[in-house]
């Protein structure tokens, strides 16, 4: 019993007995259990947050796809509207050109009719003047004058 190792072993056993008497082992186990529970709750919270983040990511991806689809629909609608407006403008332009062409044709026809009337009037005047000269040279006296006046009247009535 004189050896130092024996006294160290006895002191160690007494120390362990004192620790057991004071309940240190229970406090140590409780601390370890509390730490385990805290770590487990932190892991559960991290798992829950990860699931929420994945749900949010999926929702944002869905909203992104919906926005892209909506943008594509808007673009398609705008293209269709632009094509409709272009077709309408083309139709209006063709109608405008057709109306202008008809107006020009009507003006040309009117000008032709006026020119024809002018030519007839000029021809009638020339014919009257020629008939007047011929009759003036061939017929003399009162008969010639009556014949000439009647002929001029008839020609004017016929050509006008």
C-alpha cells in the first residue's frame, strides 16, 4: 500500500465516486442529449428551409415559364395584328388606286367627249362657212340670201 500507483488508483476511484454521488454523469448525459436535440432541430429546420426553397424555386420556374408563354402569346398576337393591319392597308391602297384610276378614266372620257364636241363644233362652223362661201359664189339675189340663211339655220340645228 505504499506504492504511489495504489494511492492514485484509490484517489481516482474516490473522485469517480464523488462525481457519481454528485450526479455529474446525469448532467453530462443531459447536456449531450440537449445538444443532440438542438442539432436534430437545426437539421429539421434546415430540411424544412430546403424544402421551402425548392418549392419557391419550382414556383418561380413555373411563373417564369408562364411569363415566357405569355410573352410568346403577346408576340404572336402582335404579329397577327401587324399582318392584319398590313393587309388592311394594302386593301385600302388598292381601293384608293382603283378609285383614282376610275376618276382618271372618267376625266379622260370627259376630255374625249369635250374634244369630240369641239371638233364637231369646229367642223360645223367650217362647213357653215364653206357652204356660205359656195352659195354666195353660186347663188345671187334674194333667193340666194333666203337659201343661205335657211341652210345656215339647218346646219346649226343639226350639229349643235
